[in-house]
């Protein structure tokens, strides 16, 4: 009972930039929280709001979308479309009382392994302070591995 809450984080990552940065972090033996579950996408422009909501429904305590730097998207403006969706959904989550702070978007290049690690740590800490997903009843041991 006295154990610290470990949030489950889902990260939707662009394969060209953020996923490559996470991969570089791993190859470079940089440590980021093991509770960050990465979902690789061809572009963050493919992130549908329903995917994000489904992640929360299935028990994610926080979700972030990580894509290419602004102006450097491999699909021209996919990251900007994703940013607009994330900002809209943050407002919806606030209106529902769920909390828009449980969702965020970050931009990085494939060479920014340190930035990915920093984002993973800071976002995990933010969600840890917010507490568990208020609409998901976690059975003992569920989601721990």
C-alpha cells in the first residue's frame, strides 16, 4: 500500500524522429522510465483522437505524442495536424473533468535522444503527481509489467 504510484504512459511516436530518438537513447544506454510504452507511427499526423482516447480507456494514466521538429515533418505538415488534434483534445479532456494535463505533444529530431529521455522523465513525473487514471479501475498487478 505504501508503494509509490507508477503511471502507465503511452507515447505515440513518429518513426522518423521521435521513435528514432528513443531508439538512439536505448543504443546509447540512456535510461528513461520503463513504464513508457511506445507506439511507432509513420507520422504523428496519423494519430486519431480516438486512438488517444482508447489508450486512456485501456488504462493509460498519461499519453504523449512526439513528432518531428516543426517545419521538418517528413510528411510536410503531419506534426502540425497532430498538434492541433492534441490541443483540441486537451480542451475536451478538461471539460470532461479528466484533465488535459494527462495529454501533451513534443517535437524532436532523430538525433535528440537526450530530449526524448528528458520528456519521458518529466512527463512521467507530471502524471505521477496527477495520480492514476480517474476513470480506469486497475486490478491488482494489472499493467505492472
